[in-house]
């Protein structure tokens, strides 16, 4: 993922602690992920200025409120793999949403559609 600057807007009403600020940075990066694109947990952490904190990305997504409407399904594990157990409802929902954005999901791995240019 290329280094981008994301618009600054506060998602938490009171982002006072360092953990809250880190989560907010993660949410801003995830919110800016374009339709039809995915990023790994590590890439999101790096873009949020938190290199090596991929697990914090997972924690931030789990802690996020649905009212934020984050495109959580665009965040995948290393190797562009869906990290949920293959038979789980979360796995099926993430695969369904990614396919709805034109991405191919084969055996839990996300592939770009052949019609889409690769970067």
C-alpha cells in the first residue's frame, strides 16, 4: 500500500488516551480504503503510523462501533487471506462483501479480478 495522507477528522468523541488515538488512526486508514481494494493488517498499521502493530489493527476493528460504517471487510491477513475460520459466518460475510466489490475469493485468498489493472 502506498503511503497516503488521510483526512484528519475525529471519530471518537474523546480521543484522549494514546490507545484511543492509535485506534482512531487505524479507523481513519480503514475508512479511506477504496472499494475493490484490500490491505493487510500490517499495511493498515504502517499507514496509521504504527509499524509492527498489525494485531492492534484487529483489536481496533473488533472494538469499532457499527455506527462508524468501516469497510472492515477490506482488511485481510498476510498473503491476502481472510483470517476468520473458513466455515464461520464472518468468513462468509467478508467473502460475500469482497466479491460484491469485484474481487475474487478462492480458498480464502483474495485475488484481483482479471479485468482490474494490477498495481
